[in-house]
């Protein structure tokens, strides 16, 4: 259910952007945004509906180690 809620919130944001396009006088861009957003939300719902439930295959220690390694690599790239 959380996946579907995430897709729904993504759709709300996309339709909000389309409404901003309408308010700023770009109806052609707004219509394109409405169509693309509708198709994207439909495809995401169809794909996420068929996905299996999320399962954790790694232990908590492995997840913490991976997070620390990723944070160090990200920090190093930021410094460079």
C-alpha cells in the first residue's frame, strides 16, 4: 500500500506542476504534462501492483556497513 501511496503523491505533484503551467499561460506544455503524468502514473501502478512484497535479504549489520561505505564515498566525491 505504501508503494501505491507514493505513486499517487507523485501524480499529485505532476498535476500540480501542470496547473502551474496553466497559471503562467503555457497551455500546450500543461496539456503535455497532463498526458505524460497520466500515462506515467498508470504505468507505475500497473508495475508496482505486480511486484512482490519487499523482503530484507541482508542483515542489519550489512546494511549499516553499506550505508557507511556509501556515505564515505559520497563525502569523498563532494570534497573532490
